[in-house]
C-alpha cells in the first residue's frame, strides 16, 4: 500500500449537491477497493491565476489516501469522463 495525495478542481458550474456527489464518488472509489481516505480537505472556491477552459474560478479539493498503485490510475480514468473536472494532480508520497 502506498500513500497518495490528489488535488482536483471542480468547475464553478457545478452546484453544491453535484460537488458533494463528486467528492463522495472519488472517496468511495478508494474505500471500495481496500484503501483508506486519510484526510479530505474541501478548500473551497478559488480564483485561477489565468482562465482554464474559459473558467475564472473553481472548487478545490485535497485528498490524502492510502491504496494499491492501481487505484490512482482508476481514479484518473474516472476523472477524465466525469463532467465537471477542470484539473487534477496525483502525487505519490514517500
């Protein structure tokens, strides 16, 4: 099991209920596959330094988790096909 950190940005177009559903979905992917969510920090709405996908702001979420190496790959694949994602960044922590 490895420790990971993922920072992702949800589009400002998503309402609060949709944001909460997305956050829960990705926390559930970790736990359903035998991992644990160590911390989940909903940073909130922040302005971008420059426009991304014609957006000026987005909702930032930081999640630290422990899982097998294949879980971040599955999460990234799901994030690509989920509608309201702006950016994502995974980091393996030592």
